[in-house]
């Protein structure tokens, strides 16, 4: 039989961390901001109103992967417009950009899960100011 004082004890692991609007742990929500690039960044930016850690990662995700998508579309259009032999030139930067984006994607998710606000040079500063 439990006493009334046992019920007032907070569940293990809740600590003093501020909850998120989604009900997830901040580090999990931060990681999920990057999961599908700018799409999940927008979702978490719309859902999360109070937790600045999650909002930071959501905004950084939108900036980084939004810019990546725009750049890839630009390179793709150039590859279509330029005649065939020369269009191969745009495939190399496109591939290198893809590899960089995948590495950055994994690192950003890892850093968010480690509860770090790892700032990228431009996007991180913007995210810090606008969260």
C-alpha cells in the first residue's frame, strides 16, 4: 500500500528540465528537428512555443537544410540548362554538397541529442537571435 507522499514524488528522469510543448524530452525534440531537414524544423517551430533549446534547433534546421535544398535545385537547373558534356561539371559539386549535408545532418542530430546548442557560423547565429 502506498502513502500519499509517494504519489507526489516526480517520476525518475524528469529533473528540472523544462518540458516541451510536444511532451518530448528537449534533447529528443532537438534531434527530431533535423530528422527530415527543414520540414521537421518547421513542424517543431510551429509546435514549440516556450523551449528555446528546441526552437534554436528548429530554426537552425530550417536555415541549413532550406539553403541546402535551394542550392541543390539551383545546381540541378544548371545541369539541365547547360549542354550535356558540360553539365557533368555540376554533378561533382552537387555530390560533394550531398555528402557534406549528410555528415552535417548526423552531427547536428548527435549534438542536439547531447543537449548542445552547436552553432553553425551563419545559421546558428541567426537561430540564437530569433529563437
